[in-house]
């Protein structure tokens, strides 16, 4: 039941993308592996990990607001620049891209570096075409 409640909370935060009255959480830019440079927003006590894909218009204020809302709801948020990621995939010579590898690899790397007490399965979310 706890997992279901968490999923509902994330859905509400993502759908409404409400800007909170409180200050935005700090944003860090890191190398996201296959995703390229990504923004990471870490709440004080993360209860989940969200890989958030921006709309086709790249990272903008609306995407940042949505990512902040997810982080304030308890998600460690990784904001991926969707157009830049798709351009990188187009350059690959593969017939089929294994997109799960990028998500899982980054999730494991982040959780190890932040010393998470247990592994959290990443939730994929997006805005617009993301």
C-alpha cells in the first residue's frame, strides 16, 4: 500500500506541477552517462527516485517547476534534456536502443554515491513528449 500511495503522490505532483511557496530545492548538474548532463534535485529525505524527461522544447521553467514539485513530494529527481538525449541516440549505430540500461545505470550510480540504505526502483516520468 505504501508504494501505491507514493505513486499517487508523484502523479499528483507531476500533473499539477504546482510551484510551492517555499524556496526551490538546490539543483546540481552531473554527468548522467547516456543521458549526458542532467540536473539532480535531492530532497532532504528521498523516498523515491524519478527520472524526469523534459518536453521537446528542452529544459525550461515549466520542466524545472515540475521537477521541483516531484522533489518536494519526496523524489530524488533527475531531469533529462529529452531532445539532447534523442540526438545522442540518433548518433548510435545500434538497430535497437536499450533505454533501460541508461535509466538503471544512472539510478544505481546515484544511489551508491548518495549511500541510500536500500535500492529504490526508478520511476520514469515526463512532461509533454518527455
